[in-house]
C-alpha cells in the first residue's frame, strides 16, 4: 500500500464509515413517512506517529417516503476532530462535515432467489460561509436484501463514491442480520473500501439493535480495521413518524 499522510488516510476512512458504517437498506420508508436517524460515531485512526480521533455529535439522517418506491434523504454530520502527533495535540476543531442529499429508488421486491434491490444516489455538498454549497462528490450504490428465512436477512451494498480532491472510492458492504426476537436483533458486517489514493481498507463490525416500540429503535455497533489501524464504535437512535404529511 502506498505511503500517504495519516491525516489523509483518516479523512478517507472516516468519510467511508459515514457512507457505509452499516448496510443501507434495499427497502425505503413507506410513503408519507419520516424516519429520523441520530447516530454518534467515535473513531480512532493511527498511522506511524499520528493519531486522529473523530466524533460525530451527532450524524443526522432524514429519510422521507415521497412516493411508494422513492425515498428522499438528507444527511448532516457535525464532527469534532482531534489530531495528535508524537503525543502532542496539534488541533481540535468542531465543524459541519460535508452535507449529503439524495434518494433511494426501490427497483423490485424479492422473488425467490432474486434479492430485493434499490438504487441509491447522494450528492456530497461542501458548505461555504456565505451559505453557498459546492458539489465535492457523489455516491452511487446498488443495495440488495435477501430474507433467507424468518430470522436471517442478508444485505449487500455495492457502490462507488467520487471526490474531487481525492479521486474515488469503491466499496462493498455485506451484512448478516439475525432477529433474535420481535424486538432484538444482532448483526455481523464486513466492509471493504478501495480508495484510489491509498489502497484497500477492510473492516469487520458487530452490533445489536433493540426496538423500544414500533416507532423507536436503539442500535449499538463496534468495528475494527482488518488490514489497518482503525477502531470505531457508535450508537444510533431511529424514530419513525408515520403519516408525517397527510
């Protein structure tokens, strides 16, 4: 793998975790339903003598069912970032990360061995002080979902993300979800990000989810880099508002 500055690697990986920290669903939210996801991720990336610690506090994702098979998405992460070099603090900043706006389009439902499939697109926008927005990248993904039986669901995302400053990232996310009960589920997930600038990064994630009721779900996950020195952990609160706009 090419030798690149730790800062660049950390930023690339952190952006990838925002894209694919857990697999995107193949099925969108129902029409006229608003789904609010508040996710906080803590990550530590180390390379040689440099360490970047990042927190999303929080990462806000809004999903709205505009039509029967069309879900609109709006993502705004607030990031706290700390860079440490040779055990000395270089900087600590709070910032809005790049905004993502896009949609998920259901293509077809599962039929026997053919998985339910959706196409996802997000435009990555950088906000300027004068409230203008500059497109700095795009995310494209085909999302698949197979209900293997009543308890097991296999989801796969295959995607491509472009960034004007650092080239491209190809990614794949495979997620196996086990429904232990009507309220509790467990997951194991593998993700691989192939970046133009710095090679291939692989992660393994385990997690658990618990439904407080039909509208509110809590999730927790922890991940470790397989071939690089990355650790991150996070929690997510999902709140579903049905018939948001009548």
